[in-house]
C-alpha cells in the first residue's frame, strides 16, 4: 500500500502514531492508519466519537458492501456494538428492509442504554435510516431518537401523504408531552389542518393560571410571533393588560415584541415599565436573560441597565411617531447616565436626532461644557461626533473628528500612545464611507503615508482599510515591499494577520509578476517560524486560490503540526491535513490527494467515502473519466448514498459508465434501493 511521505513526515515512530490516533477521544479527527493492522490488532473504543462508523469504513475499504450486509443478515448479533455495525452497513447499502428489521429488533435489546456503545446509538441509527423511509423513521423516533431531529418535517409530510392524518395527530399528541420540539411540530401540523385553536388556548390558559412563569410567557410569544409563520398568526394584545406586565422588566421586554408591529402599544408598555418600581423579581428576570442571549456584563447595575434600554426605546419611538417633545427629557437623562461607550454613542446619536426635531440644544450645551474636563478621552469626541451625526450636521461631525486628530497625535514607534488616534480613525472610517468617501480617503492616505516606516501602526491602519478602501490599499500596499516588511515585524500571525494578507493580496491592481514575488517573500517570512505563521498565510493563500504556493507551505507545516494547536488561529495536524487535501483537489492534483487517502487520511468528513467522492469529482473535472469512475465505484462501496452528488459529478462522458454501474448493482443486489434512485436522476 502506498504511503505518502508528506503525510507521514514526523519525528515519532510510525506505529506509535497509528495507535495514538486510534486511541484518542473524539476531539481529534486525524487517523494515521495501516488498515489491515488496525482491523486485526486494535480494539474499537466505545467512547470515541464515530468509532463505529470508522471501523465500518475500514472494513468496506477491503470488502464488498453487499457481501458484508448479507453476512450480517445471516448472523446473530452478540452485542450493541455488533448491532450498530450491521445497522451502519445496512443503511450505507440502501437495504431499507434490513434497516427496519434491525431497528425493530434493536428496540428489544436488553439494557442497551448501559452499553459503552450507547453513546453512538442515536448517531449511527440516524445515518442508517433514509429520510424518506417512513416506516423506519417512525421506529427511529419511537425507540431511539425520542426527542426528534431536523428531519421531522419530511417525516410528517410522508405520513400526511399516506392519508392517515388522524393517526399522525394522535401520535404527535403523545409525543408533545416529551419535549417542546414535538409540541411545536404538533402546533404546526394543527395550524396546517386548521385545528390549532385548542392548542393556543391551552398555552394561554397556562399563562393566565401562572402569570409568574416568565419562560412560558416568552415561549408563547415566540411561537405567536414566529417570523416564518409556521404556527399561524395569533392576537397577543391581550397580554397588554394582563398580570404578566406587572413588573418593570417584563413590561419592557414585551414592549419589544410589539415595537414595529404596534408602536402605540409598545409606547404604553414602555411608559408602564418606567412607572413601575424595579424589584428583586426584575433583577432575577434580567439575570436570567444574561444566560440565554448576548447581553451586557453582569457587573452592570440591572436597574440602571434596564432603565437605560427602556428610555432609549421609548425616546426612539417618540421620535419616530412625531413626538420629539416627549423624547426630549428622556434623551437628556440618557446623556447623563454614563453607560458603556458603545451604548453612549447610540444614545448621543439618538439625542441629536431628537433635538434636531424638537429645536432644543440642552444635550449639545452639556457636551460643549464637558469639553474642558473630558477632551483627553477619545470616547468624548466619539460621542460628540455621534450627537452631531444624529442631528444630520455632517460638517460639524468632520470638524469634531479633525479636532480630535489634533488632540491625539501619532507618535512613531509608540503604538500605545497612538492608540487613541487609531480609535478616532476607526470611527471616521465607519462614519460615512459613501457620500464623504473623498474626505475619509484623504485622512487615511495621510495616516498611511506618515506610518510607512512604522510597521505596528501601519498594521492597525491596514486592518481598518481592509477591502473597503481599495484606492488607499492599492496606492500604498500593492507592491513587493510594504506588506512583507509590515508582516516581518509581527512575531506570530493570527486571524487578523491572515485577513490583512488576504485583503491586500486580493487586490486586482497586482501584476502577475509582482504578486508572485510578494507571495514568495511572505512564504519566506512564514518559514522563519512556520508553526506560528504558516497557518495564517496558508489560509490567506487558500482563500485567494494560490495553490501553487500553499501546497508547499502546508506540506512543510504538516511535518511539525501539533496534535492540538496552542491557538484557534493555528492549524492542528488534522486541520493542516484537511487543508492540504483540499488544496490538492482544488489545484487538480487529485493523484496526490488519492495518495493521502491510501496512506490513511480520514479527513473531517462523515465517512471515508466522502474523501474518495471528492477525489472522484476532481478526477472528473480533470477529464480523467476512467479514474473518476474507478474512484466513484470505490466510494460507493463505502457509502452508496453518494449518488446525491450527481449534480456535480454526472458529466456527459461519465453518464454511460455510471448508468451501467447502477444497472449492474441492481442485478447483483436486488435488495438495495440505491440503483432506482440513482438511475432516476441519470435519466
């Protein structure tokens, strides 16, 4: 068996590597397998993710899937592991009847939940049962995946198409008691049948009986306001005057539901929220939200935070509904609350908009008064610019930013001192990149020109410029010197470094010769510390389709790649192998990818057949019809369901061979459902 020197390059003994990969837990996906050695000497780990599927992969690399399925059908299983092996093979072979029989018998296996392989039961069964195999799906949901999965809608449609609508309703009613997901599917089914009202009343009666059940309230609202309208429309205005709004936080939260649907009702609820005292229950509800959604840090005073949100929402609604005078006192209070800088920016912008409509300048007067004490803070100038932006006074915004740039100087070689200036430039870039583009471009040009010899400050500017300011990028960075010199000053290359390289090298202003020279210099820099620079460069090269350059980098990196990377931005050994495999395929070097596969590459895909399928697709794209068919047949022996990729694979030169392959499969294996499915597509 051929072994790729690229894939096996390591300082460790080969056999110890093989054993390490097999014995590692599910977090590690890369296997270095001598197939016959593994099959004969190493046990399957029950707690290893996909160990059952991987073991089946190995068997089907060497034996015909139809023969293996027949042998399993003739023999009696001795353990849950044995059951899962045969279930996997039956499913891959398209032997639906055998899958159904196995599921029926598996339901009676005693003490199966206590088996060390119970961890893999659901996943193996899920893969084995065809989505449109209605009888087996029903068994699967009744005996194995009791909580359901993403294929329930297709299953329900198949049941409805059978004509037994009443049977499905009763079955879903029983299931609805298990978890909320099944109830949601039942509600959706009832809505489509026009009989959902009793279920809605049941939910509403539960809220009336226990108005303190905040989770039940929010769940009901979520169903009633579902953006996909899967459960129909439901009038929830009855909540306005119900006991569920008897606290400040809840009134605020429910107001958010009505905002933009019925602003008058939302205003009523927000006003109520501000008039109600903030009690311990409000704090508890607020804290609960922090654990279920993105929210400010817990260190924030809950009452202050909720009042800030409520006043902001109410002021905005007053403004949008033509009531700026009502919004005026609120924006004054918001400006005085001193929240987090990003929230302050929004409140100052809102204040500017409100005061532009009301004619008041109370907030502006306070802003100008605070300059004497706050002018040394970038946040002050950002808030001030936001206020004038809210007023629509662009010239004053630019005056503010220019003043801020005068206060916060660029100090060459001192990035910490220059950071306030970077913060201001960042806001300028985000302010108005369209109508005032020339002004922003001028500022950026001046900044970049001053920092061309200061690699660290220049990198901060490069992050801001990205691809949105291509005129600045092309003028200063598209050459063989600036980008390599800037990257040389960075000891380790992380995600930001990769993004900057990608943005600059993606410019259309490069000449082919200049671009190749720049890639070469970057590669030389990466090789100085490949472990900490190679991943970022390889990702940028891959994104730009530079397989000529990325393949050597990845091959070298693979020799030193760690089992677990020290940082998420760095490749581990598995990720590097995946990237190299994909680079081979994308560059049309499918033979090298096949060598990796033969050497034991498993990849991050569901089955080894997926890797073979990818190689077959690459061979087909290269016009190698015989090789493509050979690889496709080998991949199909591992998992016959790969025919679902015909959209990409079934090119005219391949169709006769594919058709004959599936005709022969049908003759040789009458039990499989795959040939009819595949031939229907090939027609």
